């Protein structure tokens, strides 16, 4: 069994602890800050064996060196950006795997938000750790990549099973959903999902992880092949890359 512990830090970041029962191994995904991770490890009596980084941004690698100094853990990250991942020991490329006790994660390169960005898919746990590549009802801002690259990254993740839980790194769901509704107002699945999300946020509850099946039905960045959505942004029949690029730029300037 793979235990997954979600730690909410700073204004909207999520850090995840993974714990493999069989071997007692523990990993942390994208440790933005040190203290909440150490507290959580201590309260559970766990050591730290691995850090898994998705990309180089400070709110994902911020505690790498402090945690490595404290626990002597091994740092794993994207080969494509190894020079920007502090303390990296194991650099992985698309199609490689990371073995974590009884679990094997498939590693996907998912560039676009940054040029080196990977996602870890633990198939047997139906869990995807995707950093800032894919969000609930959204996707990362395209800081370093181009639309074709980012769409290709999203396609890779969208091809995973519908019951895959998406452990993204930020709680952006509500504002993402407001944008989604602005360009897909008649999507009944989206309308229903937003009711659930609004209630969860009002109760101070996380909306992450989400399910890939729900993302396919409601996330506009995974729906570039939907003719209604394309028509709604004035791109009926256009190339998917063009539709994605327009959707991304509309989101960048959206004021909900
Ligand atoms: Zn980022
Ligand atoms: Fe981030």
C-alpha cells in the first residue's frame, strides 16, 4: 500500500508525502518549505528517503538542501533541467521509471510551464504527481515552453486511465473553474463540478486530488478537441495547438 499525505503550505501549495508500507520508505514530492515536512514526518515516525521534484521553481525545490542535510535523502528530478534542481542525485528522462519500495513510477517529461518538468505516475496506486503541468480545471502558466510542447505534455497525461488521481501542486481549482465556465458555460459536468468545488472551498477543504475522468469532462485545456468549446472562443475547426494557445492566453488575462 502507498500512503499519500497532503500538506498544505504557503498560500496555495501542496506538498505530498509518500510512504510505502512494505519497506517503510518515505518520499516527499516538491518540498517548498522544510518545517511542515519535518513536523509531519516526526508525527508519523517516518524518516525521509527521497525527494521527488517536478521542476525547478522555488515553491517546489525550496527545502531540497535543508531536507537533504537533515535526512541524507536522495533527490530525484527531471534530467532535462538537472542543473536547476538543487542537490539532484538521480536525473530521469521521459519513459524511465523510479522504483520506490514496492511501487514503480513511470516518469513523463511534461514541459511547457518550464522546459524541464516531469510527472510521476504510480500506476498501481492510480496516482499522478504532476507539479505545475496540469491542475484541477487548469494547467500551468507557459513560462518557458510553447503551445505545441505544452499540449503534447497535456496529451500524455490525458491518456492515463480515467481513475487516475491527479496530485497537482497548487489549490487553484476555484479560479480555474471560473475561467472554464467563462468559455464553456453550457457544460453540465462543469457546472455540477463547480458547485461541489465551491462548497468544498467554503468549508476550507482541498479540491485536490481530482480524477482524470473529471478533468477530461471539464478542464478546458484537455478539451481542445471539443467543437463547442472551440466555437465559443471563435476557433471552430481550428488546429488543436491554435485552440490550446488561445485558451491559455485567454486564461492569462482572465479576471474572474
Ligand atoms: Zn512552477
Ligand atoms: Fe508552483
